[in-house]
C-alpha cells in the first residue's frame, strides 16, 4: 500500500487509478482524448508532465471526475463559496438593522461585557488564523451582542471599545472578501463609536483606511490614516508606549499602501521609512492592538507597495529576504498567507510563473481560506493558470476556486 496521501500522490498515478476504475485501457483513454497511447502511458508514469489546466479538465471529463480530484483537491468548491456568500448576506442584514431607532430598546438579554470580550478575542483568533467561513458565521450574532452591550453598558464598562473591535474585524473580513462598500460602512460605524477618544479612533481608522483603499479611494485613505496617526503620535519621536507606537506605525503603513494604490512612489518611500524607524522601537512578535506591527510587517508592506507600483524586481527581492528573517514565523497565519499572495503577484510581474505558482500553493497550505475565498487570489490564480504550463498544484487551486478554461 502506498504511503502517499491523496494530495501528495502524483497526478499521473491518479489518472491511472481512475482509468482502471472506469474499466478503460490506455488506448481507450487515448482515443477519447485524441492522443496516442504512448502519451497516456508517459502521463501515468510521470515521464510527461500533465501541467496544463485545460488538459487536466479534458482528462477529467473523459474519466467522469471533477478536475480537482485529479489535481488533488476538494471537489466541491461551489458549495463552500455559496455558504460564504450567504454568510456575507447575514452580515449585511446585521449592519442594516436599526432596532433601537425603530422599535425601542432590545428586550433580549445583554451578554456580560467580560463574556463579550472573550467572544471578541475568539473572533480575532479566527481572523488571524484565516478561518473566514467560521468567522462570517459568527459575526452577525457578535455584532448584535456588541451593539446591545454598548447601548446598555455605555463606555464605562469598555463596551464601546469592544464594539469598535467587532466593527473592525467585520470591515477587515469584508475587505478580504471583496465587499469594499460594506466594509466601508462597518468601518464608518467604528469611527462613529470612537468619536472623542483619539486612541480608539486610531484603532477604528485602520479598517477605514483599508476599506477606502479597497473602494478605490486611495487619496482619502491616505488623508484619514495620516491624520489619525498624527493625532496619537508622541511629541518626542519614540517617546510613547509601544501600544500607541504600534497603532501609529500601522496607520502609516496603511497610508503608504494607499499611496501605492495611487502610484505615488515618493509618498510610499517617505511613509515606509518613517514607519520603519517606529517599528525598530516596537520590535517583532508583540501584536499590539492586533496589528502584528514590527520590522517584519513593514518589510511585507514594502513588497506589497512595490507590486502595486509595478516594480516586480524590488518586490521579489524584498519577498525572498523577508521570508528568511526571524520575524516571519512570528506573524499570524493570515498575514503570511496574504503576503504570499503578494509574492505571487510579484513573480508574475517578472514573468516567473513557476515561482508564482509555488507562492500560491504555499499560501494555500498556510491558510486555505486566504486562497479559496478571496477574489484577489482568484484573479492571480487565473493569470498564472492561463499564462502557460503550470504545476499541477496551481491547476488544483484553479479548480478549487471554480475557474474553467
């Protein structure tokens, strides 16, 4: 018996196994594909690579299996995507509720703030581990609980801060899923709750900058995040608590990424240089305010900005340097997988399809949902899969996200 797991089994061996199950000879398979028997034999023995997504689909069609089964993945991507879309609809409905205005105080019991705090911490862990389907299911109820706690307990019990965090998680999740306008709404709600509290407003400005950038409002995202950063910046550089320095630095990173989305290379350089100085004081591995801010996260931002500015060479160099640094392993799973997606884009810029494919496969191994549920990932996978012969792993990803050619 083979020690290989199904996903590790060579694609040629899968073809042979399914051909035998369908009671087909190599010649019968070859005839239906319009190929030679020698071609089928070489595919099954691994002498010839089966690395074009379109050909994998042809073979799968003759064998009456999903292409992802041959490529080594889950054969039911559509169901997962549909469930996630339904979850987003429920989040949209939760954000559209105005119970207090329309019907008066909510009669449902308000969860104790301590319990709510534990729920919020669990939601953060779900986000940072890229458990997006679970998080989307969790958010509608969490939004309602946090809103009721804030209405009942007010600011004194810390309910306002928890509500801002819930809106922030919601906005960040929606940006991932390509729902920029809905993310903007959630972030705007966070800013409204945080009014009059500069540190809390700085927390709320992070997802606001992300949502504005995702909505194509890069200049506005720059203005908002820079203003929020300056509002909490210490009078003497670095003379402040690490928590506030991390917030300030994260806002400047968001401003730099917004500048990159506008093609403003000069502002990108100035902002990231300033942020790099702050990061050296904060250090890696602290995760103040759930920002993951530190020297490594700044270097990842340099890569993402370089990709957006079209400088693939600089992005590739930066990526290969940062993943070998000690701080890389300290980043949350979500952050690493998102960066690997940026790395795939960088390799595409320089025409290195093999390494672009490897980056995508590594991202999916690190955090499957980052690749399977993000529209950006689908775009990159499609670009790699359509550019030429690619590893079977990329063909598997293409099938997982529902791409057909």
